C-alpha cells in the first residue's frame, strides 16, 4: 500500500495530492508546492490553522485532479505525532470521499523541528493506521480502505527510507490485527477460538505457536488460572509463541492478560462497567501482535509471548469469594473478589514462564485495574518496575510511539494491604485506595528477582470514539510500544 517515490508534479498526472500546510511558515521547498499553498491560502477559509481543510480542483499548470490542503498550525509545535495525525486524517478524508489512491506531499525536514526519519516514519504510520475499517459485522460495507499511498521524496530520501516501508507496514499491520481482535465480540473469541486466531496469524508469518489446553494446565497445576476459568463453559488456554534466532544472547518474555470476557464472576460487574469487557484480552492481543511484527523485524534477541486466555463468568461452577486456591508457584490465595481475576491468570503464566525460560527481562501487559484509569485517564498506561532504567526506557518508547506510559510506584509497605488471615495472600487489597499499585504489588510477589515491568493498559486499549488515526473500539495499544522497546532493553 505504501511507496516512497520521486514525483515530478509538473509532469506526472496525480489524482489526489494531499498537502500539509503551516500557518506561520512554508514547510515545502518544491516551487510548485509553494505556489499551490499560496493559492490555497488566498481563500479566506484556509489559513493553515490546525483543522483547516480546503480542496482545489485542477489547479492551473498542473496535471493534478484535486489538491487537498490540511492545516497543521504553527511549524515549531510539530512533532512525530502531528505527522501521524495529519497522515491519518488525510487517509480518512480519501476513504470518506471514495478515493482509492493518495499522493502525499512530504514537507522538508529542514524547515521543521523533527528529523527526516521521524517525519517519514510518522507519515507512514499515520497512513497505515488510519487506513483501517472494522465492518466485519455490517451487512452493508460502506467504505473501502485506500489502495495506494505515495510519499513524495527526493532520490536520496527514496534510497534512505524505502526499507522503512517494510518495517512500518509489519508493525502497523500487527497493531491493526490487535485492534481487530480486541473489537471482535466475546461470542466469537472464546478462549479456544481466540487461541486459534493467534495461531493462524502466527502461521502466516512462520512463527511457532503452542496452545496448551485445560488438561495440560491441570497437570502443570496452574491453580490460579484454572480457578478463574472454572466458571465458564469455555475452557482456558495458554498460548506460547517463540521467536528464537540462533545467535540470541538475551531472552525477553512478554506476558499478556487474555480475559476474553470479564463479567466480574460472582462479584458481577454492574451495568456501565460490563459492556466493554470484551476488551479485557487486550494485553494478549498486544503481545500476540508484537510477536507477529517481531517475526518480520528479526531482532537478535529471543522473544517469547505468553498469553493466558480465559473467560471470567459467574455460574454454579465458578469460584466464590472466600475460596482459597493454590497458584502454580505454590503460594495460596484467598479470593477476596472474583473480579480481580487478571492478576490470578498472570501470576501463573509469569511464574511458569520464569521457570521455563529464565528470561533476562519479563514485561507483562494487562487491562488490570479501573484504578489505573482513574489515576492516568484513558490515554496513558501505568508502568511499574523496581528497575528504574527499564521503567525509563518504557516511558521513552511511549513518548516516541505516542503510546504513552507513566511510572507509578511499588511501595513495599503497601504490601500490608494484601495480607490475609488464612492464605498467603488476598487477591484484593484490604483498603480502598491505590488499586493499581496493590494489583502490581500482588504480581511482584511472583516474579522473584527477575527483571520485570508491569504495564497497566486498562485505559488506552479502548477508544469510545474515533481519533486521528484510530477508529472507535480496540486501539492496538502496546504493539508499537513493545516493538520499539525490544531492541532497547
Ligand atoms: N478488567 C478489569 C479492569 C478494567 C476496568 C479494565 C475498567 C478496563 C476498564 C479487572 O479485571 C477488574 O475488574 N479489576 C477490578 C479490581 C478490583 C476488584 C480490586 C477493578 O478495577 O475494579
Ligand atoms: Mn475483573
Ligand atoms: Zn479483568
């Protein structure tokens, strides 16, 4: 879909040209573009302010059918995210207008505060991510994605950034896959079905996947994970994906929470909280998506994705508050609340992965707590780690990819809140406050001295409404973040 190409606007026939414009400065060096921008700005309704859009049809002395100008605001304020948003909006404009191809007038990086690589990368990402429609459940498919996006470039830029197309397409394609899995309703992704979806996607990129069933989980004594799954007629699955290059010196394990529907269990969630709980497998979707991208990116580290997948349901066979269970690691847990199920499936998966792979670094992603959304809102994830470098690296990758993360503390004395009279731990805090922290502290009891970070993604994995390069529903949050991170930790 993406191509970096030298385009001579005077000679070549262009159907749809999209042009970013700043209100305070000319960001193009091509003379023809500069004169086109001046023509657009000669109309009172277009000043190049953020959100301004104007279309000129068949501008004189060109072979352009339509040139669409997008205002970006002041040049000095623009960063990578501004260009992702611009490209996303440009693609959406074309989709809405029923146009199948778009030529993007890349601005000159020397006129901007972003470097050329960030500029090209962001334009590619915004184009790919914005070019996505989830209409699988609609009888009438109203819109079709754009088939071709050409990024205008000099010969040198074409040489430098053509290979970027492949890696951006792999990462963004994986991100879109994660979005689709998250948006898919729970009736079509019960644990076995979701595990199969992951395996099928992995097969396409030549990645090895193992699916462990409930009988295996019983033999291995995944007591906490099985306890969560026992209320559902659909049995749990543990999915393991391995990318293992020969020369790998390091092993990274990624663990993703995969609750295909979180009803809360016997502690049933009320109306208002339950409707979007098909998204409670977003951690698993992000990990699986990352593994798909990793198969293309081929980093020189071993990467293993581990996804515990269950459905949390109330029934005659469900776990009850007050039940005491024994986790894979051996520690016993009293169920204070059946809705605190994510931490239960994660600790078994993490303890098993640590025993099995002895990773240098383990990162888990989970839609773990509403409290994290209260703390950081719907667009920023919480990061917890005892390793300050690891946390800082995650936060930095979040800045770069705009999958933003903010570190929260792991205070030892708060562990007091997880003490229980009868079992080794309670699965919920005895207090009301700091729920994201106590959940992370609960996890910390099961990682030993492994270098570990927990990312609570409960907020940013789901969007109520569409934004610049993401539709309503699953956002694919985590895939771009982890892909950026893997080479850095
Ligand atoms: N899946 C939820 C967390 C969640 C809440 C995700 C809102 C996305 C949006 C998790 O399993 C849960 O229910 N957590 C409880 C924990 C509580 C019982 C200690 C919560 O946050 O209320
Ligand atoms: Mn829950
Ligand atoms: Zn949950």
